[in-house]
C-alpha cells in the first residue's frame, strides 16, 4: 500500500513537472506558428501589406500637424509639483516684472590706471548707444529705469519747512539733531513733488559712475586721486543711490590699510527690464529648453549688443599699442543661444555615422555579386528605423505629448534595436538555407519559416524594451517622462514595421534575386547567375566564432578566465560607482572657446561670483505682527556660512524706525497703520528707496500716503560660489530650513533660478535608481511571460545588471557624472543590453545538442547558439557603434556623453551577452525546449504546420 502511494506521488510530481515544463515549449510553438502564418500572409500579398503600412503611416504622420516642441525650461527640467516649480509659478503670478543682466569685463595688468578707465568709458558709451538696426530698439527702450535723486540728495535742513509738516508725527521735531533725512525732515508735499518729478535713469552698475562717465574728468585725476575716489565714494553721483563700487573690481590688490590700490578686472552690469506677462516661451525659447524668460524686444536688442561687443573685442585685440587689455562679454541670451546651438551643432557627424552604417549593413546583408547586392533592402531597413522615429513623433503629438530636446537621442536607440532585428532575421534566413530540403520549398514558405523562427526572438527583445520604457515614463522628471513615452512608441512602431513592411520588402527583394535581376538596376537580368547552397561553416564569422569558443572561451581554462575577468571588472565597477559624481554643470553645454566660455572663465577667475536668490513672502502674512520673525530670519541668513552677502531691508527698516520714530520693531508690535506709515517713509528715503523693487502692493504706491497692503516682498541675497552638488544641495535645503524654522505665519520660502538645476541634481540620482530598478523588474516579468523559462530570464537579468554596473562604474573613470543626459543614456542602456543577452539566451533555450553528445550537452548547445546568432548580435552592436562613432569627435557635451555611454554599453553588453552568458549557460544552463534537434529551431513551425 505504501509503495502504491509512493508510486502515485512520484507520478503526480512527474506529471506536475512535465506540465510546467511543457508551458515554455507550448508558448514557443504558439508564437512561432503565429509568425509563420503572418510571414505566409505577407509574402503572398506583399504589395497590399506595403500599401496598408503606407496608409497607416500617413494617418500617424497627420499627428505632426499637432507637433509642439516644449521650450519652457520649467516644463522640461522641473517636476510640476516640485517646490521650485510651484514657487516659480507663484513668483511670476505675483511679480509681473523682473531684471535681466548684461555684463562685460575689461581686464588688464592694472585697470585702475587712467588710460584703461578712458578706454572702458569709450567702450561703455558705445555699448549703451547701440540700437537694433531694423527694429530701432535702443538701450533706453529696454533698460530698468529708476528715479535719479542725485540733484536733490544734498539739500540741507534749511530747505525744509518742518512747521508745515502735518503728515509726520509730533515726535519728529525732537529729532532735529539727527542725520538729515529728507523723507522725514522735509515738508511732505514739497518732498513728494520732488520725488514725483524726479527724472528716470537707466540702472547700470559701473565704476565710471564716479566720474559721471566723463573721460575729461578721468583724465584730470592722478592715479592717487583715482584710487582715493574708488575707496571713498559710496554713493552714485549720477543716480544718488548708495553703491559699493569695490564689488565691480576683480583681482584687487590691497595695501596694509586694506585700501584697494590696483585691480586686474572691471565689471560693468546693464540692468534690463522684463515684463513676465509679455514673455512667450514658444517664441523666445530655444530647442534645447535652456533659454531664460525674455520678450522679443529685449532679445532683439541683446542681439545687437552682442554683435557690437564682438566687434569691440576684436578691435581691442588687434590694437597695436594694446599689450594687456582684453574685453569679455555676455548677454542674457548668451547661454540659451550657445547651449541650444551646441546641443545640435554636430548633427552632421551623426549623419556621417549613419552613412557609414548604411555601407556596413549593406556589406553584411549582401553576397558579393551583382544580383545579391541588397541596396534597396538595406535602404528599406534603415528607412523603417527613420520613419519609426517620425511616426513616434506624430503619434505622441497626436495625443498631446510635447517634444523635448533630449528626444534627439531617440534615433540612436532605434538604430541600435532596428538594425539588430534585421541582422537577426537575416541570420535565420541564412540558417534555413543550409538545408537542401528548404531550397525546394516555395519562397512564401521559406519567408514564413524564417519569420516564424526570428519573430519570437525579435518579440522578446522588443516588448522587453517597450515595457522598460513604459515603466520609465512613471518618473516625475517631465523631460525624461516624455522621452520614455516617445521611446516606447518608437520601439513598438519599429517592431511593427520590421515584421510587416520590411518582410514585404524582403519578399520583393527575394523575388528579384530569384529572377536574377541586378541589385542596383533591376532592369538588368544576369542569366548566368546560379544561387549557391549556403554553407555557414565556410563563412569567416562561423570559422572565427567556432575557433574562438571551442578552443578558448568554452574550454575549462577559458571559462575560469572569463569568470575571473567578469568578477574583476565587477569589483572595479563597484569602486567607481561608489565614487560616481552627481550633478550637472550648465557650463558644459557652452562650446569651448566661445565668447561666453571665455567670459565664464574670466569671471570665475577674477570675481567671487555667487548665486542670486531671495526669500519670497506673500500677502497672507500679517507683516506688523510677524516682523520680528522676519528680522530674525534676515539676521540668521546674514550670519549663515553659505551666504555671501544680503540686502537686509528688514534690518535697515527696523534701524530706520528706531532712529526716526524711537520704536524697536524687533520687540514691539505696532498697529498696521503705523507699520505701513513707517514703511512708506522708509521706501521713499535715501537709504530705503532702492528696496521699492522688493515690494508688490495691491494698489499704486504713492509718496505721502501709507503704503498699500503688501502682495509680495523679497529679501535678496547671494549664495557663496559652490563647486559641486555636495555643496549647493545642502545650501539650498539649509536656506529653506531657516525660513521654515522662522515659523512665519503665511507663505514664505526661498527661491533662486539656480534651484531648477539644483532640484534636478537632487532628484536625478534617486529617479535614475528608481527607474532602473523598476525597469529591471519589468524586464524580468516580461521575459518570464514571453520566454516562460525562469532560469533563462534570471541569466538575462544578471547580464543586464552587470552591464549597468559596469557602465556606471566606468562612467566615473571616464569623468562622466550622473545628470539628466547620462540618465537618458542609462535608460537606453537597458534596451541595448537586453538585446545582446536575450538573443543568445533565447537561441540556447531552443537549441538541442546532438543525440550522441552525452559528455557536455550544455557546452555544445552554447557553441551552436553563438555560432548561429552570435554574428548577428555582434553585427548589430557594430552597426550601433559605427553610427555613434563620429560623435567621439564632437564638441557638444550631449553627444560626447551619449558616445561614452553607448560605447560602454556596447562593450560590456557584448561581453556579458556573447562571452559571459555562453560560459554560464554551458555550466548551469536550462535544458532545451525541443526534444529532438535537426538544426536550431528549424522545424518547430513546420512540424506545427504538418
């Protein structure tokens, strides 16, 4: 009885094992049969399939009418629900105006000498007199204008009439011995009439302001007098506002008293006015999404400004008597212009690479005779890839997904995957012709048989790639999300075109060969042409692979060496990956040697440039009640180690009120009327007038009346100059933390334009890690479903993991950081590395060793598998490398980064897919899905058909 139960249990286990074992085989045969029938249908009516594909393509191309390229950097590089995006939206909705800075620098041995200042004055006058040639837009049309109080700031107390002042409090008269402040001590009506009638002047920060931009005055001063004025003048003679002229000097030399006695650089800043409501990023933005907000008028004037600056720089450089002076310049549009151009400037190199790849593919697909030169078929194969990219753009545009700058890398991916599929199909086509029995079959049946065998392998890799990019589309980074959607659609379209349009074209080309027509001129018939039986053992690739694997790689010493090398590279990669730098330097997008690159280098060398930022506060704050907290926050920011300098209007306002109204706002809560009364006086005073730009009121701010309710206000400051994300990300977080700890009741935060890339730097590592993990899980699930053999799927996943590890590790040794560009490259790495490993594993799974091979069946199957598919995989990798090889000579950071990552992916993908994986499969690979073997997978579909 026990024996019977034991026998029944054993039988159940065997039946259970056979059932699960039969699932992959049934799925494999089902997929092969589907593609066999599809190939038969296409071959029977190739023209109908080509016409049908063309009609569908035309429909998809109609989506191009809805094509929209996203140029707004806010919608490209920042998550829509991130703090930076929300704060920027709040800022632009509350502050309708902004500033844009144009800067030029004069350098020399000592620019504080008389002749250097005179030369700078000549240059400055030409720069501010420039006018756009066609539109006639001048500096005064676009500059930021402020009241000039220079003619009124020296009025004495005798010119005021305190007895007539009904606007000020009575205690003002007791302050008669204070420093004279016109806003306090003058008659309100008289003072406000003066203020309201003040001339408006363009805001410019220049050392020449000291001499009122008059070369004759400069010429009269000796060197000592020049130095004395630079160290003592603290108020702009032309504007009347306080100004620190020393900030405009770089490379300064100080004497023992701390006085500036020499400088090697002078900076001049022109302030341009921007109205945010007039900015249209679809028109003013660039293709790279790196442009800043600007109106058409400003951009037009800046173009004329840059043209003149280029001319002046060249003239100064060519002057015979000039041996030290140099001129460097930049405009608000400089970075957007040059980065946008640099991102696409070397597209011609890519075109050359594609042309080389065409010749390469032609050589692989063709036999060296006039009939079997496959010019048309090669063109169709590359056309499928190219049109797939355009169709992906059309389909995504049809559903409203905008096109982004990094989408330019999508053709690289489609070339790698699409051409690889062509080689796989061609490998199976040659494989079935090694059997004389197949030569007697009709063309329809042979193509059906080939697609039945190749379609399964192509489907596994294509759908794995598609699912990996669909998972990548869940990222919160808008540009990366959009790219992943485009990539998934592009791969799917490429896949459909390869198994339909290309197969139909292949049918016509095969008919041409059967009719013995010339490959270039089909009208010519070669009657003497005789097709030969293909013998793969005579091919150089077959001989090379057989010798390499049978004599070296798949021998016991070879396997040990391969495993040791794999572990060694893995160890080195781990070391590199742990040191991999994170962060994107926007300067990398600027072409080396350009005027802007030279300006950046000079500016960084001569000046301690910080990052501009400010505290934002909204209209839901009770400023009179919360002012003590605002003052405390300002003091903490002022003392923070990561803050270079600050414009502390709350501290100065508190000092103003304490001086003239004997009230300590830090400890005393005052009524709203008094607060806005004091604020009005402060903002119209000599020292407080410059802070008017920091306020937005709900009504017009008028002299002589209490300040209206505050809609928004800012506290300006500058971060210190940082060199890496390890410095600027903590500074960004710490500044926000200081605002949070201030516990101001209402909207209060810190904003900086630099927070955009800093936020991306902060998120990109975790987003890339998240995307790669999810993509790998997706690859595992997809391959499990399509291949239905868990062990094989695990080995494919291992190859992808090791490839990604090696790529990340060696990125460090190559100096390539983790940023938005490299994150796209790593996303592409999954797609390419899947192909290298999946084709070999899939072929091994469907290959059975000969019946008389009992000693090492796995090793034999591994050898057969790489002999059968290895060349196709290597050809696919070679075509991708050839296409991107020209990018190694590019000056564009984007193209250089893509070349580095593609090179590493191809190198390590081939190593793990063609070298390591066969070794592992030869040791512990799964059994074959076929019980008998004639040739690898050659009869599975035929048996099903019979």
